[in-house]
C-alpha cells in the first residue's frame, strides 16, 4: 500500500501481490534489447537496486531444497544512521501476515474446531455484513478469498492510518460498509475480513491472535525474533525504520502501529526467521522434528485456487510477462511462471514493502523486505532471483521495471496537471466558508469535523489522530484537503452537495491521485451534516 509519491499502489497491482500480472521473464529478448543483462550476482543486483530505486535498506532470504541459501541484509536500517541491515533486522511485513492467519485457521480445521465452510456467524454470532444474505452465507473460507462483494480496500480507514477503533468495533462496523458487487462474484482485495478471521482464531484458542500465532507457528518454527506487534518490534536491538517519500525525497517517518488489524497485517520478522516459514510451507507444513504445523490436506487447501483473478495484458518490454492463470487461494496468490506454479504474497504498510515468493516444484522460496515504499525494487529482484534459480537466461529486470515505474509516474503527473489546468480557477464556493464548518458523519467511519484555526479550515478524522489536514479551495464546491502528514501522499478532493434551500446535503471525498494507496478508501465515505439538537 503506498509509495509516497504513492506510485506503488499502482505498481503493487501491476507487478505482484494482489492480483494483476507480475513481471515474468520471456524466453528470449531481441538482440540489442534493454532487457539483456549481465550474469546474476545477488550482491551486485541488490546494491544496484538500492541505488536505482532509492531504497535505504533491503533484506533477502532464499531457500532451496529445504536449505537456506541466503539470509542477509543490504543498505542501512535508517537514513542518517550507519547501522546496516542484516539477516536479523526486523521489518514490518504487513499483508504477508495473511498467510499466517490462514495457516492458523487450517490448524483449527485439522483439530476439528471448525470447518472451512462453516458459516462465520456460527463462530462469531454477532458478525454482520451490509446484506442479510451475505451475512448468513459467508463462510470461514470466504473470509480469506477476497470475494465477499466488498470493494477494493473497503473500510480500511477503520484501521489505517492508526485509529482508536478496537478490533471488535471494526468488526461491528462492517455491517455499515456497503457492498460493491454481488457475493462471490469477483475478486477485490480486502483487509477487514482477515481481521474477522484473526478474531475467530483468538476466540477458539481463548487467547489473543498474537499469543495464538506465537504458540501455533512462531515458537514451533523457532521464529524467536519475530514479533506480533510494532511495539514489541521497537524493543528489539535490530529493527528497520520506515521510510516514505516526502516532496519526492525519501525520508524517515514514524512507525504506524495497527494493533487492531493484526489478523491482516500483524507480523514483523527478519530474513532468518522468514526462511524457516518458507521451508515449512514448501514442505507442506512439516517441521524438522517430524511434527507438523498442519496436515498435507490443509497444505493443499491453502494453495488451491479459490477466486479467479483477471490476467493483465502488459505492453512493450513486458509483453512476454503475461500469466496463463491467476487466482487467490487461502492467504496466498497463485499464478504460473515458466511453466511452474508460483505462490506469493505482498505486504505494504507505512514505510515498508515486502514480498514472499515460492515455486513449490522447485522447492524454492524468496523473501524480499524493504524499508521503503517501492514495489518496483522488489519486482526487479524477484525476477532476477527466480530466473537464476530456475535456469533462465538473465534479463535486466532492474532497468525494465525502473523504466516502467518512471513512465507510470510521469503519466500520472501529467494527468494531475491537466486536472489543475482544466479547473474553473476563478469560481467561488456557493456558501460563505463558515457554512462548510461543523461535524459530518459517515455510517461506518463515524465523525469528521471541519473547524477554523485562524485563517485556516482544518478537517479532522476524529478516530484517526494523524488524519488532519488543511482545506484549500479547488473549484466551485470542491476543496482539496492536504494532510499535515505529508508522507501519506493521499491528498483528497472534498466536494459538497447542496439542498435546494442552500444547506449542505452531503460531503464526498476522492483521492486526487490514482497512485494513492487503495487503503485510503475516501471514495467509499458519504458524510452528512450532524444536525444540532434544539434545546427544549
């Protein structure tokens, strides 16, 4: 989620983890093509990526045939501090946590404590979606497959950026989040239902999700450095700082704790520990001591296609990267690469991007962690590494992906420039500015306020401490809110609709840029003015 200039939201979709076609090497490149490349050299490639994509630090884990081939770091943990990234440096891996939650549920299925196709409300009686049919039909399996009917990232503003909602409040407010499509009709990535899944694990184990993950997965695998909260990560002697782009410059930003969303994004780990996770997954849940995390039956279930996903049609140098199949399993993306099934997932939180990729038939696993918001850096390394271990001729994916990233960003800036040029710059708001001030309420988020501070009008999301910004007039009854936290790179249009009598009927929002991370789901909000109660 995020590249601040938030280009990564598009690149994440275009290159990997949540659905559109990932970059894959063609069988051959034309003579003299920019796709020709020197022989694979992990250290040289990573150091080139650090420079090309302006990433402070990267950690890499590679496993092959049950053995750790590489577990190391490059660059620095924090800009301005020489402390290096190592194989022990912790990173927030965000949505790569979804595989852990899915595995936890698989273990409960093995234990007979639930079935994949149990109704969710059998285990969480208060669970409710916006539609009664969906509420009653939603199964445990459906929680993990991104086919609920919710729109892309729907409801994410309940937990992102850091909010004061509890996990239970988030689950309760699901009933107010409108569905975008029919139930089980199509794929749309969501986080809220993984929060629900995490709640089921906690309930069945009689402990928190954090404690359940520790007991069920982390301790048995010996992932002793891994944490299930940002607070615990920050107590470690070796952790990476998050970095975002602010005014096109990579800068250190504060961590974003999301303790209310751990089922979706709660794991923080390092290269050494993630290698143990990949080895176990590639061996169908087996541990070194002969025991199992989950059965081979559940291993197959996790990596069986559940929801078809669209296959993109990449152009230019990427034309040969088209997948033959693309789907989501249970906590993992599934597609093909060079005639082999590829299992993967990506993760993104403020200041961190991660990717985990496995080729089961090759017993090959690759994890890439970055302390910056740039998915292109991971895509370039992903395909360089896979090509090497799968015996393909080297391709200069670093150049290909970098060129693609720059071109996409250029087009987005041009689009924004045209929008500014086309606006009615001399138009004025329909009402005096003071008339737009007050409280507004959305059915699922709750209240925002617009208040005056000196000569400025300030919008505040009341349950999101950092989502505060200044309104500036754009045209007519549309304003732009520019967030004080400039690393969000998520400025948004704020448009007011009026009643016939000139009073405000509704306020809507929309991201200015297509590059804005989809978890800033402003477009799903619909605010109405909060009427003042008349005194008796």
